[in-house]
């Protein structure tokens, strides 16, 4: 009979052990199982680091965009202090709007690139791990059946 940690018999566990033996079920290689889960955790850690790095890059870029925008607004406000007429004010507003639009497009493209790169890195980490798992399963099946798939 199987003993519990407290020394008492455990007929329930004995029943499962006997069932497994009677069914000729394969034994579980605990070391391989632990290695498999360790690799999964490493992939999770790498993908999390990659995602965090990408998030940090996006936040830094957004901060840079905000600082640049605030400085530009400050410069525009200072130039309005001495307008030379309505035409001058309108032309400065049009120029500001045009520059702002162009910078917004450029900045959005850069942010999208950062997000795409960090997301791609994260996906690649998990894709590689899944490929390893498939290769392990294929090797185990080949070993068990004695033929290549």
C-alpha cells in the first residue's frame, strides 16, 4: 500500500497505481516534464521582457513627442505676441497646423514601428517554443513507434 506523508495507508492512490500498471501505461519522466515546463517559463520570461522593452520604448517616444509639441506651442505663442497683422497670424496658424500634421504622421509611423517590432519579437519567442514542443512530441512518437514521421 502507498503510505501518505503522515505514515497512514492510502488505498485510493494504490488503486490508481494498480490501474496504471494493469493498463501498461508508460511511466512519466519527471525530469523531462520539469525541463519542458522550465523552458515554457523561460519563453514566458523572454517574451515578457521583450514586451516590457517595447512598452518602455513607446512611452519614451510618446514623452519625446509631447515635449516637442509643448515646445512648439510655446514658440508659436511667443511669436504671436508681436503679430504683424491678421494675415501674419493666419499664415503662422496654417504653418503650425501643417507642421503638426506632418510630425503627427511621422511620429505615428515611428510608434507603429516600435509596437510592431516588440510584438513581432514576442510572437517569435513563442513561435520558436512551439516549434521546439512539436519537435519533442515528434521525436517521442518516433521513438515509441520506431518510425519517422
